[in-house]
């Protein structure tokens, strides 16, 4: 789960966030990202769902991380 969340967060934000934002999102995400990774990683154990689990995991991390990045940028712009 730890490796999955590190990989998917980096893959999602590599083109959209700078290094400081990437590290801030990893720090702030903490257990939420780890839990998301662990729960979605469990899909790999279900027959037939394991074929689509990597795609679903990538989409979930993309949605979560990009929404968090947008929220942080809007909050920083408002101050």
C-alpha cells in the first residue's frame, strides 16, 4: 500500500505540481492516501476485478490528488 500510494501520487502530480507542492500533498495526505491505496489494493485479490483494479486505482488517485491540488491552489490564491 505504501509503495502504491507513493507511485500513484507521483504519477498523478508529476506534470501538474512542482516539487514543493508534491511533497506538501504527500505530507498532508498521509493516512488518507495510505488507506485509499490499501483498500483499492485489496481489489487485486478479487478474481476478475484484479484485471481492472490498476485502472480504477489510477483513476481514484488522479481524482483525489488533482482535487486536493486545486483546493490548495485556490486557498493559496485567496490569501
